[in-house]
C-alpha cells in the first residue's frame, strides 16, 4: 500500500498498524551512478520487503536528504544536520502513528544515517509514541568476495537491477581507476579524514565494474527477505 498513491478514504479503511519508511540521501555516487542512489535503493527494498510479507504494510514516502556533509565537495550533494534529520524521521513516524501505523521499520540506504536512526528510533520507542526499528539494507546482505565500498559494486549492482537507465555504463567501467580501496584515511584505528574527497578523487570506494544487474537482483531478493522477516517480528512483538 503506497501511502502517496492513496486517497485519505483508502487510508482510513486500512487495517494494519505496520509501516515502512524509506530513508536515503541525495549525494554523489561517483561519475556513473545518480545522486539519488541511496534513496532509490531504500525505496526498492522497502517495496519488495512489503510485498514479500504476508501482511498489509503501508509504504510511506521516502525521506531523501540525509546526513551527508562528507560528500560536500561533489556537486549536487545535499545534506542536513543530524538534529534536523532525526526531527524529520521522528515527526514523520509520529504522523504515521497518529493514523494508527505505530509499528514502523525505517528502511535505510545511507551509512551516514545509521547513528542518528538508531538514536531516534530508540527515543520514539522509549517515549511510547510508536515502536520503530532501523533496517539498513546493505547490512542484511553478505555476497561472497564483494565489498560494499561507496558507489561500488553493491550499490551499483542494485541500481542496475532496479533502474538500469540511470547508470552510465561507460563511466562505470573506468570509475575504479580513480577510486579508493577503502573508506577513509587511516592511522591505526583512527580515520583522519572527514570528507570523501580527502581519500577518493572521484567519490568512489571500490570498483563498480565488479557488480552487475544479476548481482543486484540477488541483493534485492536477500534484503527483501530479511526485511519481510523483520516486519513479521515487529508486527508480533509485544
């Protein structure tokens, strides 16, 4: 049940307390993938997970600007503070709960959102406004011999499966040449870098050429199954 596609009378008649809220970002994903990659991924996983569970689930409109200041050197990247992001998530969930959708899984597509989501979902749940749980899709998949990176093989593969027209195939093949091998600039256990351009010339970590649409289909299926199982647990949890 896509909330944005419904009339208010459709929503009034819904017999479920379960909702998913996709959250992502608008930030650079190298020269080959769109700024909306994280949001598109979160939406695809949220919809597939909702379809896979044997319950009615409301799919809320996505929150598409996240905690992404680390990408500020790359044109088009947008960001908000953690306080603003937490407030947006909290108030959206409060709105859902007002209409009876008070068990919410926040489906996340951006690593920079993770700490803020854990905190805000805990606060919402402790205050009793709703029961909220964060779910980051790439934490639910573990493909053999393929690292997550940033705009690397996993994110690129998922986008190639769900929105292939948005991937620049030529740029994808060469993006690995200017990419970093890992996230950050490390001295022992300390990451010295705050912004992505400090360690990656083109914003990419990993080689996106190592991913393809077949891998993306596998990733979506795995993430959707994990989300469906979580939705069942959240629906049944006392």
